[in-house]
């Protein structure tokens, strides 16, 4: 069953002397429970595509469909609520709130959703992710690997249907990179959750069910089966 679609997705920036097309008519579809990687050279539009698919940015033209509903037509308030209920996000730079403890960071999306079980859900995720010892620490007291595990917990606390990850290993060493990708893949498989991950790392791309290769804003390879 298709859960996510891009139809003729285009993004043009008008700053400077002339418009710059970052994405040009991208079309793709992702099935429920699928692990896909978006890859391509630096500047090919990978992060822009992820931002549009996840509703963090709006396209200049085209549609983004989630379960058949066009999220580009939603009001900002409706879209914010939809993102919190449906999507999870993991970023290269972690984006943890400095003034909150690790536990409070993970609980935060659930509290926004008025979930009375936010704390027990967060504590359970800390156990699953092997960072229970970090729960009362602030982000500045965590290693890079610990920060990313906490960020994964925050992304999973609302049991999202789709998890978006933008270069989630970009600030990690080789060992932590392998562990973080394994955690993300395990979460995808065990929860029947869709994982859409941006990476330039070929080893990561080979673990995915499919890859989409961007070349100067267009899909160079529509979809390529991973080995």
C-alpha cells in the first residue's frame, strides 16, 4: 500500500539575479513499511526533497500525498498537527532543546499531543535505545551517539507512520553510525513504519529496500533495488 507520493514536485528559489530550480518535477512513491534512501551528490536537492515530503517546506509546484491526502493544501496549523501525529524526524545536528533534559526532549512531542502516557512511553524508549543512564542529563552532557539515540527516541515517541532522517550519521564516528542505522532499520521493520532517509553513504544506501538517486534536482534513477 502506498503511503507517500510526490507528484511533479518542484522547488524554485527566487533570490539573486535569476530563479534557481532546486527540484524539477520529481515523482516518486513509497510503500507502507518500506525503507528507502534518497542519495545523490552534494547540492543535488536531497535535503530539499526531504523537507517537502515531510511538510517542513512548501513546493513551488506539485503535490505531496500522504495516504492520498495532499498535505500542501493544509493550513499551517493543520499541517503542524498532522506532522506531530504522523511523522517523526531525525536530523544530522540532533536539534535537541538545550534547556530540557534528555527525558524531557523525548517526552516533548507526546506532551504536545496531550498524551497522558508521555513519560512511560519515553522511559520505555530509553530502555530500548540503551540510554536509560542519560535520561536526566542535558544535551551538552551527552556524546554525539547519545544525542542521536535521544533524538531517535523523540522521533518515535508518537509512533509515527513515517520517519524522516536527514544524514542521521553525519556527525557520528563509524561505530556510532553503524549502531544508529541499525536502530533506525530495526524500528522500521519491527513497527511496520516507513523510513525515508537522506544519505550520501553507499553502505547505508545498500541496506535500504530501494533508493532514489537525485541528480541536479531530478531523479536520475527512478528507483533502484538495493543489493
